[in-house]
C-alpha cells in the first residue's frame, strides 16, 4: 500500500491543524475587563472555527470525498454567526461606553 495518494491530504491536514492552533493561541491572553475578554476569546474562536471548516473541506476534497454543499453551508453559517457576534459585541461595547460617558458627565 502506498501513501502517495494520501500525502496531499495529510499535508493539508497538518497545515490546517497548525493554523487552527495558532488561531486559538491568542485566547490565552487575558484582558483587564471580563467583557472585553469575552469578545476577544469569541472573536478568535470564530476565526479558528472558520479556518477549521475551510481546511477540513480542502482535506476532504484532496482525499477524494467531495461534499461541496455541506462545506458551503458550514462556512456560510459560521461566517454569518461571526458577523452577528462582532456586530452584537460592537453595539454592546459602544453602548457601555456611551452609558459610562453619560454617567461621568452627569456625576
């Protein structure tokens, strides 16, 4: 048995694991605010998730198991969830800054 047909998919799998691991490393950094820390970890989590789905799709294609509909749906939904998460976080952090500013002015 030869590993030659599996070599490209194994290389892509290794690259995907390394990139996803690098995406999760910044989540170990702590920020002073628990709210900012939540969004910091969440953002890197979604970036790692999108990289994992995209890399997994390429590994499956290189191994000869194509499922473009499922991979497209997974990438689209992960990207949409990421955008919603970022926009919700932006509104929440902006609102918290506005409320803090108003409280400081009134105090």
